[in-house]
């Protein structure tokens, strides 16, 4: 059972972040594929109900993954300031935008390794791993919707 879960989880992670396989995304619409079409200037424009920039969306997804990583690896369940990124990430330079995307890629790579090597799946690790997929897919949808406005 755990091997079946792991295989499905890894497919969903790949679909969401790297390469759609037709599970729920159209071709060329994964998070990394989408972010490659966004300039630093576009990533800096606040869009949507929260008026968050795409740079803030990316920083938030990274923060979420890193928070789960600290919980899964270190048992760190300390309070987090979930609003900090929304309050502080605004305009980004091309170098900063590249750094945000690189940091997200590194967090994703660590998470994939963690999921591939996890010997024990339990309520916390199953729930947490699914939350990473679902939470990221939600923000991917927000980013893609914002791009409809930004790239008119």
C-alpha cells in the first residue's frame, strides 16, 4: 500500500511542479513551466484579491514546503508567521526573481527526495505530503489566473 501511495504522490508532484502527464493539468502548464514565462517585472505586479505579486506566491509556496520539511525531518511544529511573505515580498529584480525560482526548485527537489526515501507513511506524513500537492496546485491556479490579467 505504501509503495502505491508513494508512486501516486510522486506522479502528482511531478504533474504539479514539472511536467503535466494529463492527470489534471494541460501540457506545458506545470508550475516551473509557467514560471519560465514570467518576467521579473510581471512577477512584481500585485494581482488578485490579496493583491499579492507572483513573486510573493512563489515565495509563499517555498515557505510552505520548507515548513513541512522542518516538521517532517525535525518534528518542528513551532508557530510560523504565514503573513510575513504577503507583507514583505513585492517588486523583484531579475536576479531576485531567478533566486526565488531557484529556491523553489531546491525545496521541490528536497521534498521529492524526502517522499522517495520516506520509510514510514502515517497520518502526519500522508496528510502533509498531500497538503504540499494541493496547496501548490491552488497557488499554481492563482498564478495562471493572474497571468490572464498580466499578459493581456
